C-alpha cells in the first residue's frame, strides 16, 4: 500500500505551520507562568581576571530573593566534557564550574545568578553587585596560544595544548610526498561564528514541594541528554527531575547540551520553593552560548605527472575556548576523518591540535567539523587546479572516487557506501550553465566589474547518532500517537514522521499526533543532532509502524474470523482483500482483547554513518570600486539517498546554504587581541545574511540509495552549510584571480577584505 497524497516521497505541506503562522507557537519565553521569579546572570567583563564578589548590597535590595555566587554553588558538579579521542593519553579536563569562583577565563564567564520578583529588579541587583577585579594576561587566537610565551589559560597545564592527535599513515604520506611531481600548499582560517538562532535559550524551573521534584522546561535539541547530565550536576536521582522542551526556533548544535543557567534555575527554584525563569537576551547568547568553527589549517596536496592525487597532509589547530564544552574536542576530529573528501587519495596524514584561549567555549555548530573539512579540501583542490593549470572541474573528475569503487574505504578509515560524484557535478554544471560562463564574463567586464564561478563537491558523515526508540499507539478514535526522543527545532518532524506512518497505516497527517520533548512521557531519547532524526528516528518509526500494522492485522483477523494473510490496511481500517469486509482502527481499539497490541515500539541501531554528498556551484559578481560582491546564481545538486519529503528537504538545504553564505561573506566573531573583548557582541556589529544577500537557490537531487539504512536515506540537515562556504569562496577567488592574479582570500569575504586585496596588487 502506497498512499498517493501524503506518503513517502510526497511534498506534503508542513502540518506545524498553521499554529505558528497564527501566533499560537509556544516557545520558551511563552511558557513561563505569570507567577514566576526572574533571573539574570552577571558575567565577567574581562578576558582573564581574578575577582572577589560582594553581593550583600544586591541581596538587600527590594524584590531580590536570592543571589548565588561561586561560593554558594561549590557543591554542584561541573559541566562535563563527555567525549573520548583516538589517543593513548586521556583528556585532562579542567573544572567547568556552574559559576566561576575566584578566576574568570573569558568575557562572559558567569560569576553570579540573581533572582528577583521582576526582571528589572534582577537586572538592577546584578548591577549593584560589587566585584573587585585583578586583570591578568590573556591570549585570544589559536595560533597565538601555541607560542611558548603565551599566557596559560590553565596553570595546571604546561601550555595551552588540550590534545595533539594524528590520523592516517604519516610514514606512507611522507613517502608519497617525496615521490610527488607537484606539491601545493594552502593555509586557511575558518573563522569563529555565532549560531544566532531566532529563539534564544531559556529555562523555566518549577519546584513541586509535595513531591520534592523539579520540572525544567527549556529550549533544546532533546531533553533526555540534558536531563542525564543535569542529574550528575545537581546530584539527584532521575525520578526527581523532569525536563520538557516546547517549540524551538533553531538549535544548530548549540542547544544539544546543558548550560550553567539550567542548573542555576533548578537550584534556586528548589531553594526558594517556587518557579524561576531565565530567558537569554541576545547579549547573553553572544557571550554565554558556545560558538562555532575557529580553525587554522595548513593543508598540502601531492600530485603525480598526470595530476592525480598521491597524498594529503593536514595540520589543523582548533580553538576550544577557555573551557572544554561537552563535545568540543570531538568536533575537529569529526571533520579530520573526512579530510580526503570525495577524492581517491591513497594515503593521508592529519594532525589535530586543540588549544585553550581566553574566549567563549567552542562546540558543535551546524555540520560540526564536516564543513571545516570540506572547506579545506575544496579550497585546496581549486588552488591546485590553478597551480597545475587545469580546470577545477576537470581536476576533480580526474580524482573522484568512482561509483564502481563503492563501498570505498578511505585513507582516514571511513567506509563510503554509495555515491556518484561525477553525476551530480555534471548535473549541477548543466543547471548553472557552466559552459555559458565565458559569455557572461565578457558582458560583466564591459560593465567594469569582475565575475567568478566556483564549485565544491563535498561529502559528509552523519545520520548515526544512535538507537532512537519510536513508540506508536492507536488511540480510541483510531488516530495514532507517536512518542519519540528526537526534537524538532524547525525541521518539520511532525510532518515527516506522519508520512512514514502513512506508508504503513494509511492515516493522513492530521491523524498522527507526534509527541516529543518530555522525559516523563518518553522513556529515552538521543535528541536531534548530526542529521539523524530521519536516518535514525525515521527508520525506527518505520520499524514500529510495521509492527503495529502486523498487530492490527492480527486483531482484525480475530474480529473478522479470517487469516491475517488475507488482510490489507487502507483508510484507517483493516479489510479482507477484494471484499467489503472491513473493521476500522477505532473499532479495533475498543475491543477488550486489544491490550498491548495497540502499541508497538522499535529502535533502529545504525551500523555506521550515512554519507550524503553533492555539488554546489556559485557565480559571483564583484564591484572593484567598493569590494562589494553579489551572488548572481546558485545551484545545488545533492545525493541524499532517498527523499522523504522534497519540500522539507529543500527547506533544509536552503537554510544550511544561507548559513554557509553568511559565513563566507560576512559573519565573524571578532575578539580584540589587546582587551579580549568580543567586538561583535550584538547584531549591531555581527552581520548575518538578510533576504537580499541570499540568491534564489536552484536545488535538485541525484540520489543513490544508502545501502545500510532501512529507508535508504542519508542525513540532510547540515549539508547546505557544508558545500556552500567553499563554493562561494572559490567563486570569489576565481573572480580575483582572473582579474588580478589574487589566489587566496580568507573568510569572510567582506567588501573591505575584497577591496583591500584588490588594492594590494598592481595591474
């Protein structure tokens, strides 16, 4: 049975949109009760300083209920770093306290938590806290932190190096470089960025005095993982804490893990025996939430006389910030294993170093290491094409992994199961009218402007977050309720999951109720991250739906006194094939013998990552008088295995691409190296793309089914952010190279940067 209107592969409109468009969404700032106390965080204005807090005056102010400092929170556990690296030496993780005590290590480090009757009184009290500061030396940049004389972020360490690991075969790589006819090298900065989701973080902490139980409602990418960490920090048993997540307006990896304010709200709510609400303002977001990217990478590529790749050597330095956030050390290594990209590179060596600096901690941000890796190899391949005087698309085709080589084991240990890279490159070039570029270039020159075209062919690893249990239940009216531990942050889970259910049970989307974001109702949950909701959650749901369909056929067989083999499911009913004998789901739900057969659960365990891949092509026009650039056309052709909902998929690709364009052209978290201040700490100074910065995006798929996922799908949520940065930057460098021989520019390619590059060379 395959429903024609709302099943797998159909462009079903999002069922979530109607209430959101009507203003009926319930985001974290909407769920706080009227009778709540309000909290604010006092943060360090210094990058590195010892301090002493005197909160007596603030505590005595009218309406102030409680002021917490590091002295009062010393019995709480630390925010953890939960990852292990492929190294013989375990990570030495320094303490990440819920409130800094005696020493602040970055601008924005939390030093006090103030709770008052109103938000205004809480802010006034925070300003009244007396803090005595003794400024200390600081270091900001990752490469600066490596210098022997750099100020140490942690005195317990001999230097600022967090870890130093290697992947691949160094000896084999060195031999290949020794035999190379041509070696090209490029150093790239992947600048720090800020997530800037629409819906800032927040938490509403409610304390039930009768049950001695806390309920935290917070904006997240899944409450279960956050609950499990908070149990360790608060040192309470699981039955004493419920965590819920309402509507969420963007996560991008930054809402995967707990933050200080979650624990602080819980502690104060319990201590005051009432409800405490903390909602981040945009300033809190800039200096209190983890940030993304911030790598400096030098990559070298060895080629033979036929321009075939012999080896790749990568030296990556990743800025971790002042503390190790929950997944931080894992992020650069996630990218490092994808360093060879879509190319048949026989041998590879990657060195990855993480360093401490006096900056806001860095963690997962859309793509989490994979955009950084794709950026390096795709910029490097374009650079190599110029060096050996071959077209960039031709050099790629010459070195692509061929479809008949699948499954392919890469030099860094990845197992690509499927893909046809030349096919989506060809289709993207057709859509972009690649062959017509010379004509457009001539026309642009007549106008006194520059034009360039750039591409990137990327691959990433995702869709393997873990076993996500999906539980389905037939309700008394015949509708279906899904309980699942993923968390929609704008993707459209309720629609996509309803389509999976429709394939097996024939219900329209409005008859499928999706429940997420509640640790009481849903026993377990991995959450949403790593583009895993459909590859993991969707596959689990398909398994649960198959089981429920079998259960319903069994019940119907008894009710209709026939064999289950003679039954089929259609239109919320089970019927005997070829007859008018039928029984509805609602009637089956009313049967006294239905019992547990109205429920089915399944958890799919992914055997390995999925490997989505694709081609992005950008064409840009540059005004040499001002340095202003404009993306004239943009094409994406992706391989996502199988498409569940083309409309939702296009939305994900468009959104990720817009974020990549933003990083390529304008976004940059700039720290002043002298003061340690985050100069771009508001949307007055931190540029994000607006509607007129993002062109119309032409998107198609060129799918090759994933061989190890039951649905055949490959993760798609982060792909747009992976292919876009190198495509845009390759286009801009192409324009500068054609006009003035400029072969390199770092992100962001702002008008000032482009103008400066143009004016640094002579005609």
